[in-house]
C-alpha cells in the first residue's frame, strides 16, 4: 500500500482518491466477494483510472487488506483509545464495551463472512487478515498491559496469551451466533459481557494462569 509524505503538494488529493477507492472496493467485496470483484470495475465505480488505483495499491490483495484494515478500525483517525490510560478493570471493560457493538455490526459481520469464505481459496488473505487486523488488535491490548501497575503486570507471563484470552472471554459465542443469524444482545447486555470478561481475565492473572 502506497503512502505520500505530508508535505507533498499532492498528498491531500491522493488521500481523497484513496478514500474513494476504498469505499468502492468495500462495496464491491461485500457484494461480490473477493473472487468476484474486479479491480477494473472498482476503479470505474470510484471514478478513477486503473493506473491511479495501482498508484495506491500494489495489487488486488493489497487493496483487499487495506479495505479490511480501514473498515476494522472502530475510531478512524484516533491515535490511541482513551481506555489505555484507565485502571485494569475499567480499561478492559471500556475496551470490550466499545469493541462488541462494533464487531457485531452488520458491516463487520459481512466483512468477516467475506474473509472466511475466501480464505480457503486465497490463504494469503487469511494470513494477512490475522496478522494485519487481529494481530494489531492483540498488540493494542499487550501495550495496555505494559501500562498496568507492576504488581499486576509482572504476573502476566505471556501478554499475547492474555490478549487472546480476553478476546475469547469477550466474544465467546456472540459472533458465531450473530453470523448464523441469531439475535444480538442489547447495549446493557454487551456492557455486562465486557465487564465479566474483564473480571474473568483479571481473576486468571491473579491465579497465575496467564
């Protein structure tokens, strides 16, 4: 994926074109999947030339991952979420409470279906989704652990395992149920789930199980 220096006189224009391309690509991937989408049609829908599209993205894989990365950011433009500065129980609850409504939204579920449907045919997409999207989310949690008081932080033997455990406690069967057309809990239930997942992780850490 190409980038331009902030002082480049064309940076603003190129960023706007990139956003238009990503929007058109998102619509195409959701409607036709990865295999059924054409970069030529995406460029046409975005109102740019295919040459312009390739000035921003090296290939179709690169474009797909950029779409996923962009769509999977809950707060675009924010450098760091505010919960990174909160105490452990409150911060984890805030992180989970904001993540669940986002990941259970119709668009996110549709994107996840695209990834899981296409990954067997295009394994590289699955690998990049795990590393660039899930990996970044887990890394954010491990950075948060680094900010915890020493008395608690030093009890975490494996920060990555801790991040994965929290994600598992948080989502459990919620995403699977939603993907299969089941009901999505309301805001209060999701916030309770986030609090319970946070408390569960802290209990496991205190028990020296992470």
